[in-house]
C-alpha cells in the first residue's frame, strides 16, 4: 500500500474522531470544510493537526484523575497502571 493511500485512510479517521469533540458552532462553521480539505490534501497541515491535537489531549489528560476499583486490594496490574507505579493509596 502506498504511503498516500495509508495517509488518506488515517486522515479520514482523524477527521471523524475530531468531529466527535466539536460543538455545533464549530461543526457548522463555514471554514470547517476548507480546513478539512487542507488536512486531506496537505501533509504539513495534517502533521500540524495531529501534533496540536496530541498536545491538547495531553494537557486535558494531565488535568484528570482516575478512580479504579477492584475487589482485590493486591491487584498488581491495577496498582502499576493506576496508582503511579505502586505509589498510590487504597481506600
């Protein structure tokens, strides 16, 4: 598969994913189709969009906390994934 074919599919996946987080005002914005066309056709624009979306996602995740429950207090997998490498607390 050529790189452009692969990129085409990934671009559409990115646009579909991105639309899930847009409010009605942005979904109906008259410049949205032009922006999406740039993402579909311009490699640099696609890379910038991915980079910016990744940055925003990382910023938002840093603001969140996770609450994970298990019936087993000694669940190693839970502790290692959700308790900051075994430095969390159990209530």
